[in-house]
C-alpha cells in the first residue's frame, strides 16, 4: 500500500489505484465529472480533477495518475484552482442554469463543484451559447437535455458495462457534440429496457426517465 | 547474424540491383531525347496531364523518337508544370522549363526536340554546369537547399521500383538486414534524428522503447494523415518517392521486431494512396517485403489505411482509434503507443519524413547526418512556404538556417515591393512571429522558444496588408472546427476564442476582450487533453503579444490598420483624381454601388458597397483614384444626386 502525501496529510492508497480515487477514498475532495471508480481507461475529458505533483511542472489530471510511493500532491494551489474555475465557467457558459426546474437540483455535481470553488452558477464574463432543441426525445423512454449535459460520457460507460454494449453514443463533433441513441431499428444493437443506470450516474440532470 | 545469411541477402539483392542498373543504363544511353514531366498532384493541378498529352501528340504526329519519363515533384510550386528536357544530340545540357503548358509543350517538341533550338526565352536554367546556359544551381532557390528526404523526388518515376533501386534504393534495407537491430537503433540515436510529425521526439529512443516493450505482434505505422491546411510535403514525398518511405518502414520494423505495418494516408490523397499501394506491390514482387525478405528470416506485411480526413486523426492515439473502427478521439497518454498502441500492441508511429530519413542515415552514416543541421536538431527540415513570397513551394534546408535566409534568399522575398509583416510557422496551431524574429534559426527548440513550433512545417509569409486579428481568427476557425469535442477546454474554450475574434474583426470588440483572450488562451493551453487543444491558442497568444496595437485599434478605434477587415474599411473615389466621364469602376461593380456625381465623377454608395475591391482593379492606373480607409467613417461625404425620373 503506497503512502502518499496529499496537502501535507499522509494517506495510504491502494496499490495501482488512481490518485483521484485515493484522494476521494480518504475524504479529500477533488472536483471531478467524468471519472467512474474502476475505469480502466479514464476518459480524462472534463479536465476538472487537476492537482499538482511535486517534480512535475504543470498540473495534471488526477484521474489518469497511478499512485506511487511517496508522491507529494497539492490539490489546492492557485494554478489548480484557476484551471478548475475556468473549466467550470466554460461548462456553465453552455449550460441552461435553471435549477429550480431541474430534477438534479440539490444533488447536482455542478452545483457541488461551484460551491466548492466558490463561484456562482451564472458566469459573468463569458457569453452563453445554448443548443436547440432544449429537450431531445428520440429515445423511447429517456429525455435528453443537451443544455444540461456536460459530455462526461459516464452514461455510455455504465450502459456498456451493464449490457456489454451501449445504446448511448457521442454524436457530432467539436462544439456540436451531443449524446445520441442508436436507433431501435439498428439490429446489431440491443433494445434499451430502461434499466436507468445512465440516469443514475449522470452528474447533472441531462438524462431523465420520461413519465410514460 | 551469420555470414552465410549475409551472402544470401547480397545475392538476392544483387540480382534485382543488376536488373535495375541495366534498365537505367539502357534508358540513359538510348540516343534519344528524354522528357521528364513532374506528375505529382501539384503538377497535375497545374495541367501536367495536358502537357504530357501535348508532347505525346506532337511526338506521334511528327514521328519523333523521344522518351517521356513521368517523375514526381521537385517542390518548385511557382514553376509548375515543370519539364526537364535532356536532348544530348542538341549539344545542350538537360534543361529545366517552367510553366510548360500544352501549347509550350508542343512548341518545345517541334523546336527543341525536332530542330534542336532550346528557345532561350523559355529556358529556366540548365540542370548541370555548362558554358551555354546558366545553371539552376546558380539560383539560391536551388543551391541553398539540402536535400536528404526529397533528394530523389522529381528525378525518379515513383511507379517504377527499378528507378529507385538504380539510384541506390533499398541498399539501406540490405545493410539493415545484415546488422543487429540494436545497431540500427543506435544509428538512429547517434544521428540525433527527431520526429518530423511535430513534437520532435527522439526517433532512436522511440524505437528502443518499442523494441524493449513486452508483447508480440508489434506494429509500425507511417503517419501520413497530414491534415494541416497548406502543408503538403508528406503527400509530395509519397507521390514522388514512396519507396524511400517504405524502405524506412521496413528498417524500422526490422529494428523493433514488428511484422505488420500500416501507412495511414488521408483518403483525400487519392494519387498518394494509389502510388504507395503500387509501390508496396512492387516491393513484394521483388521480395523486398513479404515473408523471408531477401532470403532472410524477416517478414513484413505493409497495408494502406485510408483515413477519414479529420485533422485530429493525425494525433497518434486518435489515429489508432480510427483504424480500430471507432470515433477518432485522442486519449490520455501514458500509456504511450510504444507500450500500448494500435489494438493495445506496442506500436511505433512515425511521420513520413522521419521514416524517409532512415535510408540515407544508414547509407551515409549517423555521423554524416548528425553533422547536418544544429547540435540539438540534426538533419534537414522541410517547409511548405506559401503566402506572400516570390517563390512559394517545398523547401528542404538544413536545420538552423535563419528565417530571413529562408524567406528572403531562398524564397525570393516579398512580392510587389511590399514590406514583410509576419510569418506563421507550424501549421494552424503555430505562432505568428514579427520581423524581430527573422534571425531565429529554424530548429525545433528555437522555434518553440519563440512561441511558434516546427509542427508540420507549414509556413505562411504575410506582408503589410495582412491583418493579424483576422489571421488569428482564420486559424482559430480551422482548429475550432477540428476539435474532436472530447474535452472541456478545447471544445468550449476555442469556441469562445473564435467568437471573440470574429467580433473584433467586425468592429464589435469590447473592453476586457483582450484580457479574456489572454486568460482563455492560457487555460486552454494548460487544460486541454491533447496536442490540438494545447496548441490551438498559439496564433492568438503570439499575435496578441507581437501585434497588440492592432488588436487595440480594432477595439478602441474600430480601425483595421491593415485595411483588411471588411466591416472596418470603406472605399471612396478621390474626386481630385477621378477622371470626369470615366466609367471603368461603375461597369465592374457587382452591386451597382458606384454612382455618378453632378460633375460626372464617381461616388460610392456606402450602403450598397460590399467592399469587394473590384473598382480598385478597374480604375485605370493613370488615375488611381480609389481609396480604401479605416475606420469607415473617414470616407468623405459625396452627395448622390437624387434619381431623375
Ligand atoms: C491534432 C494533431 C494532429 C497531428 N497530425 C499529425 C499528422 O498529420 N502527421 C504526423 O506525422 N503527425 C501528426 N501529429 C503528431 C502525432 O501525434 C505523432 O506525434 C507523430 O506522428 C509521431 O511521429 P514522429 O515521431 O515521426 O514525429 C499530430 C498531433 C496532433 C496533436
Ligand atoms: S444540471 Fe445542475 S446546475 Fe444545471 S440546472 Fe440542473 S441542477 Fe442546476
Ligand atoms: S447525459 Fe449525463 S452522464 Fe451522459 S454525458 Fe451528459 S452529463 Fe454525462
Ligand atoms: S484537446 Fe480538443 S481535439 Fe484534443 S481531445 Fe480535447 S477536444 Fe479533442
Ligand atoms: S468595392 Fe466593390 S462593391 Fe464597393 S464600390 Fe468598389 S466595386 Fe463596388
Ligand atoms: S475526472 Fe479527471 S478529467 Fe474528468
Ligand atoms: S510543385 Fe509539387 S508541391 Fe509544389
């Protein structure tokens, strides 16, 4: 069990675990959106879990670092915070912030991270760019909200993990990227049974079971 | 490594080599003129197919005996279509002709091939020193280059493996097969070869890691995705001398212990795909690829994979995903490709130019290579130089040559007596440097230190009429569209950058925009997952640093100092110069924005004008009455007579 030093506190990490997991297991919170415990290849796409490691000149994403004995880690430096706030502001600049009417209200990761980083949910400096339509109802029983989705990809991951393949997929590219569904007519894909693992893992309120 | 094997290899290659030399000699000594025509994509785009047809027609019509030899590209884009005519009976040395259109081809066939008159007024230069015609080697565009990777490009027929072998091709593979893999890797390291795909990682080190990596079924991949707009050197090499790349791949595979290799080419490069595929078949037929290469125990199969064309698929991990049949998005490294690459197998991925550097290194020795270029960047660099230069094209120079020499001596400087303003180096994510940097040597580390990068070797030279805000917007437009969308900073951050820059060019800049650009750029650079996002802000960062006053003028005065941004400029006619009764501008204006004043001079209806600049071209030079100004409100008010009914 490697011992590591995080913010001057010594913690014991499980051999081979990621730095992010080790910190979370020891009640050291590092903002994160795209990591699921046990992932073999973390996508490292939300760019939220930055930390500084002694010996490395730039902040690194903790979800893709494997713990090493005697690693010295700082999670609260100015550089780290700047990147985290910047990432959050960028996500919020494409987000329809309407918590009152959102199912995720009070259990939303964005709310949690915003509070943790001490910034408001309505970014002032950046313009807002929202997608159309507000709700996509292509799926037989799921509603998808592009303007809430942070494109963390966790829904795809758990769907594949549960069923061996995923009905959810990334569609389009770049700024237009959204989550989409393989059509029911696609024979090679299994039919969604509404198991809701995706809804449960979504860190925001972007996937909702439709009231049928 | 037993000597008996060496002998077997020598024998097997000896037969092929003898055949190649015999063919070459027969061609060389045939007492007929030879017409070498550059037929790479660039030549074809300028009409080389028609040129070839014209030669064929006249030769047939007049019953002339001459051989047409189709070759690749010499890299002299300004001169295409390029033809070299070697007419020994005429008494002249081989002659380089530029811009040989079909008409010119017919004329040369009749007058030079048939009658022996080289038509001096059309001669560009002789290919060798002589007393009759100045040699091209007297021109700096030729003699300041140092060709290693492109040495044979434009001289050999890419579709004929014997042409390559007769020029020394595949000798390095023979040498490799007779050495220890460790010796080859050592040679790559001693040569100081660094990857030409952008990052400049040590090739020898990469091969060493791959060789040591546990696991079988290793792969070698040649990265010919080349998605940068304006970069076309990899295409040119594959179209002009594919065998040198294949030979490099075979040597690499032998060194690291791989038996499968893939050339990843953009599907938008059909000619390159065709020629590489053909070259692989030819090498297989000769026993230079396949199983038991040249009688040794080394096997190698090379496939060609056509890439989807997304720029980000040139990034190595995205490239693997794309071959595996998934969405081409980059993943975090480590694990590095040398450990887990394609299909999770140890993989060496190298750029076209990197691999093409290998045969010369083995042939001439690591020390020879190391002595070219600079201490930390040995060898040559290939740039595709476009924009405001007299002689644009592909240039291969030793590392360490200064930007000034490259732009002003080799490429002939800035045309139309304009002033140099900036050079953007390294492809769409490269930096824009101003004239203070002209003495920077081009090598990996100096360019990076200056805020630019070697990147793909794309270089855009800009004169004083170029607006740097617009240039930054233009490049961001590209990278923003090419973002794969995976990570937050690049997906959303570059979108904001582009929107802000677009606003600036429209005169809608606001206080705080520059600070926002600076902060966002830095965060995108530090926060992005892959090289695309990490470098995308470079054009913004550097132009903001070296041309800040231009940004400020756009925001504070709504003025575009270079008079480029349409929304910030306006045209009018100087009434002191405008000739009474002249109608040149009025007839050319596409939107009828030009009106006639009461004293029969011209005015521009600013509401209608789309700022195309046609009137500038149309106004006769003796009047030169059209003026362009910024901001637009500098335009004097010229009354439009009310429409007569
Ligand atoms: C967005 C992006 C695009 C790239 N495109 C190319 C390319 O078109 N060709 C290339 O050789 N390398 C490209 N690279 C670099 C490759 O990831 C890789 O480093 C290179 O192929 C390694 O070869 P080398 O060691 O010979 O340079 C790209 C990198 C990034 C981040
Ligand atoms: S996803 Fe979170 S931040 Fe967004 S509206 Fe819902 S509760 Fe609010
Ligand atoms: S729907 Fe939810 S879980 Fe899926 S990518 Fe969007 S935010 Fe992540
Ligand atoms: S930096 Fe851009 S291109 Fe690279 S992974 Fe992130 S979104 Fe995709
Ligand atoms: S710039 Fe173009 S549109 Fe404007 S007046 Fe001249 S010709 Fe007409
Ligand atoms: S949790 Fe590490 S990048 Fe998303
Ligand atoms: S002439 Fe061939 S690339 Fe320019």
